[in-house]
């Protein structure tokens, strides 16, 4: 025998074979031959290693170097560099990115593997599944030998019982108990059956075992047969798994050849043999009674239970059916003992579970973890989180029979009971991660469509019931739903669960029920607002950018008009839905860009950049269409608060014919736009330009008029105002809540910014410390830098990735000299002689996942330290203090003290009072405020006249040219030009500059025109 | 009936032990790790022969608790061919300017016998 010094294990699981791993191993052999290494280095095709997304993968032993995405052409490098010269090929190492040091060379160091505990998949990726010797070398068939020679059948069943192993097919029935029942059943012919009819979309752990370690299944079934008293077994495997069938067939032949199947196994007198039965992929055949019917050669349909298969199963004989993953656990339990097995997992769920990780997650593939591992750990630590900077939304666990788990429950231990409580099931272990771009109604529709298609039709609840449910959900996706549909779906779903014949039907409503439970708001958005918040449902989404815009601006419309140099039209088109073209061109958080489909090609269109260029072309104010309506003009409407929400409300009311009055507490209108957003982001002339435009439509603005100080709500009523819109923002900064907060030298960010922006001066220290990670923190820090601070340091209690501030702002602040430190929270203000001298802080570490889906920072004991400072600026949040202005009027408030307003009409609990902006939503963005202001304008009109025709909401599109046949232009996204750093210091000149014309027009033409619809369609 | 048939648990154990040699390379966690430096300098000075000889002798001696692997140039090119021996505690010994006789001695005395050969070591 040759003495190999190195083994290359090439993954030959289904995924890697599909991406070309067999060509890779052939190329490796060829190269080894060429360099005379074929007797030193052995190439082994092994089972699935797990990270299928980066396949073909291979491991080089003894070093354990893990290579990804190998092409046959890479074989030369691997052989010549690694095996001949001992230099691992870094560009192929798992996790390597071009131009970066590879993170970890050896398999065991890779986070994807480090946190896994491989029991079921113990041999997958370690052995050649086609060689029984390799299985035996790793203690294969030793569990069987132990059972046959040292244990009675009862002891075997007891051992499995004690281990706490539960059915991995999904239902979690105790395996030992199932065996005991079958053992006790009367009859001399009994069967052991294996369910390898893995039908859940996305689940493939059973295939992985069949392909990568088929002997573990054979051994598990032999042991079961001995325990139960069976002599014949069947593996029911779907015909769609040809490679699995092929390898299992080979393994069966080898086992017979080695006397591990057949007569007198291991000389103990025990006889057992196995046969493969192929199913043709009907989902219902995963149900045990249907599966048995199918093995018998009849149409796969379930039958009522009892009698249970343990008493009357295959051909009416006592039968025990377990799934592949369950059987693969059995040899290890026998070998290492029930106690060892029971030491893994939770109190009620023992051992490990394999999950098929798929969807919006960086590392997709198979992962095996102890049961009870939290979902957050699987998604983030093993799965590597959600790619593309998107946010985690939910995970669908258990396929079409399961349910979804939203981000509030990232801490949930993945065990049978915890998942059931949340309306999901362990199921086969499919775990599909969904990000913000998944519509939960659409997800429910998808799974319902699947089960409806797969329903065998034998029982009415499943056949007709799921069809009715599908019709309703489809209607909702089309925007034709009714509010009563939700109750109807729940009732129908519960009824089907109770009455369907088999597990398929009983679990079919789960995806709908669990999405209604966790994402009711999203259903309501589809039904009531005709909106698909995720931008998925085609009937409700014109273009994803427009869908994402809280104000509903027709983005492709104005962008394509700019592309044709029709700037005036473009501006008017923008102002159909949002008056603040110039303001938003500067300060908008552009939710449109984060949904831009161009990002799938290269990067999102710089929509805000195009908008900025557009507004720079405005020479005469471009006013939108206005309706003259003398009747409406006579009705008096008051708007309290001259910020973006109030001004937008006034703007849209004016377009309907009203002449509303805006009451502004400060000397200038603009709200947060003028009080807190620094002028280097928003030059005041630009703000004034659009405020004046709104005034010119007939909106009166009264400054220095503060609600609660200068007038009251009841007073407005007495003066003849029939409706009032409250758009007061969230003007009060939150307190730090630490001792010493009232010391001289501690200010709150909103107050600090307001002082400078309204009064032109704000005392600023030399060593400024800003606490917080939001936009107010960054604004305050950059203002302090401009007002002469020698150093500005920002402390945030979470990590950089979790900062709510806008990324462009963070980067620019750093360029200007801001130092940021993370995982630090303030404990106490340190002072001397009544002035602040330092801030005592504590380091934080990230603990469990909180309800926002982020890991909660927890203090590290003994990590306290003092940051020297003479000026602390607290920027940890904003609130509304409603008591001061509401007076006697009782308006319902949210738990956080904001005004409760109807999301469609803006109406509060007091019919004549409407609300919008931060005062109703909590701190949000300018464009959010515009959206709520517009809705409230329509709500007020409806309230005053009983009907409303917001003519701007009628989509009329634009007549710009577009050729759907043409290839998109190849240019990548243009970066916004910026003022050089040295020209920013000490002044408030606008930092962002404008695209030149060529860049702007090219950027506009990068738009893929998702709004385009074929004429015929 | 084929001759491969396993007739008793004892047969199974025997087969396991024999087959183990095949796969134990992948297990890791060996007491001793021998690394052959195979940069261009090493190969030019005969590192390939050292590697082959080590493989053959370790196999002939039935040395189980040893990992034989390779790496690149360690920067001591004038000492090539050279090898590094690392034990379970991580402490390392480097042997340089090797030839067939030295390799044989190292296998016998250090690898199998547990006594490092001071004379062959590279000293800083």
C-alpha cells in the first residue's frame, strides 16, 4: 500500500458536483501524475462539507487547508504551490477576498465550522462514501457490533429511549418510544422503514447523509431492526436524488459483501436486509401512511390513524418509520452511549440538528449545531449575517409546514418546543433567511401555492381549504383584499389544522398563520394602503424606488426627465408628491436608493445626486398644479409646527384649494431643518426658497407662535379653525440618565445645535465628547469641529455597523477629524469646581439579541475608565413632551409619548385633530414627515368635505423615451463631489457639491426604468 | 460468499485498525509534526528527497503519532534542506543541511526515540 503523505478531500456532494467538483478532482489527479506525486498525495471524493455556496470546495490534509470555488484550472496551482512547495494558495482559501489577507487557513478555524458540532454529519467531508473501509476506520459498524453482541434488543431500545433522540423528520416524536411500540406490537413480520423522501423546498440534509455517509444510515437501520425485531427494511428515497440512490446502492452492495447485511451478521445469527424503493417526488409521500402505501405499489395517499404504523404499517405489519437524519444518529448513540448524546441539546430536545441554511445569508449550506442554539447565532455567527448591508427580517423554519420567526426572536433556542410556541416547527430543518426585501404575504402565498399543488386531494379541508386560502392571499397580494380576509384566513387555517387527514394538510396553513401573527402590519399595508412595503408584489409596486419613498415620488419619472434635460418638468413631477426637491436633494436618506434594482448589476443609481443636479437647474420656481376652490378656501385649517410635516401638510392642502395657517414657535419656519440640521448640509437659502414657494401657494406662516405659550388648541377652535394638524416634531432631547448630568459643560445635542443654528453661537469646549450614534450625534460633532473644538470624540454603546447615522455623514465626519469609539457607555459625569472634567465610562460587550434584532450591549465589569473632557454632548434620542401643549384636550398617546395618528388619514383620537411627522411617528426622516403631512392633508380634506380627490396621487407617468430591448449603459455609479477637507474647517460652507452635466445625465440614464410596462400587457 | 465477509466483531476491529491508517491523516492532533521546508531554495537543495525519505521511513517504522507536512521558505536558505519538528506543547526544533543519513538519524533518535539531536540543530 502506498503511504500517502497528504490527502485532498474534494467535496462530491450534490451541490459541488453541480458546480464542477468532479472535473476539479480529475484535474488534481492529472497534475499529481504530472509532477510525480500521485503515490504521495491521494485525492478522495467525499460527501458534502456544508458551505455549498462557495463550491466546489476541498480540504488538504494533514494541514486542513480549506479551499473554495476551485476551478479545474486551479489544480496546477494547488499541486505545484501547495503540495510541491508547501505554500497554500491564498487566493483560494475559504473566505479570501481579492486584495485582503485570508482570514483563516485551516478548516477548524473558520467560524462557519468552528461553532458546529458534527454528529450526524461526522463523516461527511471526512471519508470517501464509496469505500466501506473508510467508514469502518472511523468506528463504523462498531455501534452495531456492540448492539448485537453486548446488548439485548430491549436494551438497545432502552438506550435510544434514554438518549432522548426525537424524530428529525419534523414532528419530534421520541424515537425510542416508536421503536418500543413497534417491538411490543404483535406479529412475527416487522419492518424498519426509512423516509428519505426529502421534499421540503430548501432542505437537503438527508441527501447529504445518503451521498456523503450512506453506511451510517445502513448501520442505524440495522440497529433499529435488531431492537424492533425486523428482518427486512426499506429506504424510500425520491427519484430526484439519483446520486444519493447510486451511492446508497453501492453502500448496500458493500455492506452485503462485508457481511454487514444479510444472513448471520457478524456471526451473531441476526439476519437483516435492506432494499431501496424510489418515489417519484410527491410531497405527500413524506407522510408516513402515504409513504407506506407508495412502497406497496399503490397511489401515495394517506389514510387515517389509528391504526398507527407501529401496529399496522407496511402490508398491514408492524412498522417503524424514521427519517435519514434520525437513523444517522443511532450508531453514535450506541457507541458513545445515551448519556453522551443527552449531554448535547436542551432539557427536552437532545443531540444536534442539521439545518439547511439558505436565502439572504452570506454562508449558505448545511450546518449542524446542538439543539437549542439560538437563531441569531446560526444566522450571524455561522451564517455570516445578511449580505449587501440589508437588514434581517425573518427566517422561515421548517419549510411549507413551518412558520416564520421574526427578528424580535433572534434569541429563540432552536428546539422543538420553542419553535412550536412561535408558530413554527423544527420540521426537516430548512432555514430560509429573509431580509427586508422579502414580502411576507408573498412568502405565505408561495408556500400555500406549493402545498396546494402538492395536496393529494383525498380530504376536503386540504384540497378545497388550502385553495380558498390561496385565493384570498393572492387577492391580498393584488391589492384586492378586504380587512375581513385576515380573520377569515385565520379561521380557515385553524379549521384545516383541526380537520385535515394528514400532517401535510394539518400543517399547510402554518406559513399563513405565522406570517399573520408576526407580520399583521404587512398584510394590513397590502389591504388598506394597497402597498407592498417590501416592494415585491407586482400589482402594487410600480418601481421599487417609488415604493420605498415615504412620499411616493415617481423616481424613474423625474430621473428620466432629467436624463432628457427637461429639468422644469422633472421638478414639477417631483413636486407632485414632495415639495422639498431641493431640501431632499441635500438631506434625504434616500430609501429609494437602497431598493434600486441597478444594485443587482453594479450599484444603485445616485438618485439623490441626480435630484441635486435637477434642483440646481431651477431658475424660476416650478409650481405644481393647484385647484382653485373658493368653498375650501373659506374653511379654516391650522397647522401647528412649521417643520417638514407641517409645511407639507399646508402645501397639499393649498393644492386642494385651502388657505391654511402655519403656527411656528421659533422666529423662522423649517422646524428641524432650520434648527438642528447644520447649514453645511443644508444651506439656509435653499430652505427659504422652498418655504417661500409654499407660502406663494397661499399658506400663511405665523412665526413666534408657540402652542401652549401663545395660543391653545381650544383657542384655535374658538377662532373658527375646523381642523388642526399637529406637526411639532420631537424637539426635546433625551437625557443621559447618569449622575452629574446637570453639571456645567454637559449639553444635549438638539439644544446645542438649536443654539448655534438659531442664535449663531454655541459655547463649545476644547475636548468635546459626543455620546450617541445617530444623526444628531454626527451633526453635533461636525458642528463642534467647526466651532473650534480641538478634538471631538464620539462614544457609542454598540458597534459601528449598528450606528443609526447616515453612512456618508459618518465618513465625512471622520475625514474632518472625528474620532469614534465603540462599545462604550457613560456611567457618570466627573466634575471639579462645578465644571465637567471627564466622563466616566464603561466598556460594553455584545450580549443577546434584542427586539430590534441587534445584539444588546452589556457592561463589562471592572472596565470603567474616565475620558477627560470639558464638554459632553449627549445625543441619545429625542422625545415629544405633549403635556406642555395639549392643555385640556385629551389626545391618545403611544407608549413612548407620541401622538397616536391613523396611518392613512393622520387623524388622532380627537376627530378634528390630525398629526404627522416626528410628533406622531417618533424621530424619523424629512421624507417620512412629508409623507405623513400629505396623508393628513387628504385626511383633513376628507374630514371637512366628506370626500377627497388627491389628484396628485393619480399616476400618469412620463413620456420619456425608453428602449426595453437596449442593454443598460455600462457606467458604474458616480460619487458625489465634495468640498476639500481643508476648505471646510471653521466654516459652514456646503460640503456636498453638484455633479457636472455630463455625469448627471449619464447617472440619470443608468436607471433601469422598473416603471416601464409593455404596451400590450 | 466473498472472502471480504466480516465474521465476528473481532474481525471488524481488525479491519478497523487496518483501515485507520488510511484516514488518520485527516484526524489531526498528533503528538509530533514534521514540517519540510519546500521553498525554491529547499527544493533546489534536495527537500523533495528528504520528504520522500521521511515518508518512507515513518511508514516503515509504523510511526502513528506523527504528521508529515510541508511549508515554504523559512528565510534560512543557507541551511536548506531543513525540517521543523513541533511537539504537542508547540515547542519547535529545526534541523538543517540535511542528508539521507541525518534524516535517518532524526527519525530513529528524535521521532521514534524522543531524543533531539543537538548536533544537527540550527542555532541562531
